[in-house]
C-alpha cells in the first residue's frame, strides 16, 4: 500500500496542478488547449536548469546537504514556472489581442513545443534526450530517512514510510500551491473578478474590470502552473529527463478538469483516480496487493499493452458519461470585443 500510494501521488499531483492551470485560463474566458505543449516546454527548461547548475550543487550531494538540494529543486520549479508563463503569452497575445481562434492557437503551441524542444536538445547535447550529466533525480532530490537524520533501519510506521521516505519535496510543494491558488480563485476579490470575465465579460467591463488584463492574468498563471507541472512530471516520473514528450499528461489534465467540473476539490479527487490508473499501468508487475509476495495483476495473464491503455480508456469512458453534466464558463473561447454589448 505504501508503494501504491506513493506512485499514485507521483502521477496524480502533476495532473492536479496542470488541471488547475486549465481552470485559471478557462475561468478567465480563454480555452487553454496548449497545456500539453507548455508542460513539454516547462519540463525542458527545468531539466536544462538542473543540468546547467548541477556542478554548483555537486558538493551538496557529497556532503549530504539536503537543504541546499531541496532549495535547488524549488529554484528549478520556479524557473520552469516563469518560462512556462512566458511561453503562454503567445496564446494570450493571439487570443486577446488578435482575437484568433483559441482552439487553433492552443493546437499550434502543442505542435510547436515538442519540435522546439527536440531541436534545442539536439543543438545542446546532440542527442534526443536531455538529462542530468551525472547521477539521477532519485539520488539528488528524493527525500529519504537519512534526510531527516533517521537511521535506514528505523521503522517510521505506515504514515512515516508512506509520506516521509522515498518521496519528493516537489510533490508537497505542488499540493500546497494547489490549495493556495484554489483559495485565491474562490475566496478573494481577484478570483471573483477573474471568474466574472469567463462568465459575463460585458458585465464585468461595465463594473470597471479590465477584461483584457484579467484574461492575460488567468492565462499567465495557467502557463506558470503548467510549466511547473511539466518539470515535476519530468523530475518524479521520468528521472529528470526531457525528450519532447510528457505522455499525454496535458490532455489527461484537460479531461480531469472537465470531469472535475472546473472545481478544485473535484479536480483533486479526479486526479487521484486517474493517478491510480496511471500507477497501475506503469507498475502493474510490481504491485503486491495482498502483501504476500504475489503480484496478482501480473499473474492475470492480461497483455501489458492493455494496462498501458487503461488510463486513456478510463478517460474516454469518464468523459462519455460526465461531459453532458459538466458546465463550462459561459464566455470561454469567445473573443471579447469591448465595443460590443
């Protein structure tokens, strides 16, 4: 159960933070289909930052200075968020200033991001994958018992072993960011103004709210969260590598957002559900459900390809049964013209 919970969180947390990114954009009135592309770009920027700064923090690994390493990890997340926000400005400019079709704009960014990342990776390292120069993400950034000065043989109990041993600080930072931004979106004046621009921008404008600025703000926050989510995905599930692919997590996040009906609490539950199926797909051969040393899922004789398809089959099924009940913001995807009423 410890392994299952830890692996589920590794997959669920990036989904959760990127789905919230979609909420911020769409609550402001902009359809952000570019979440996949921004994740890819954010993953690349984060891995590139880690690779570039790695020599400066090599001594921290040797000395066991985990505080410095966690600060390094946090800094990489901030850089990924900043460049993800900058990348999302392309969508903001096309949607707000040029009043272009937002679906086409998002699709264009999804096509451009992997091509740009692969080109830069080939230029920088002459390979198809960018990764750390030495060591791996687990040895550098994973929190272990020794991080807290606890002997390896010490039994921390179920909660301690699950949430303190062999986990990433980035997972908990994303959960904290998710909670804070959810409160901002629904319990603050800024959040109310942002949501009003996605429901009735004409009414919001009549009250003195700058719809253009609020839509820029929503899309920029969305880009920052998606960029951060891309790096967290690359760090925790891809061993801090970037190759122009995030396994469709951006599109899965869109499904989670729709399934969660654009509400943070529902999105958190949906992310855990999808994260569980993603965990099963990735680690079905090593999941011991009964604790007796038998891997029942592997012994069923089901093709491994079916397990890998499972998260996406579940996505299709969930959307087929829930999309009719979901309620999107009324003005999303509609370019705002200040001269029209």
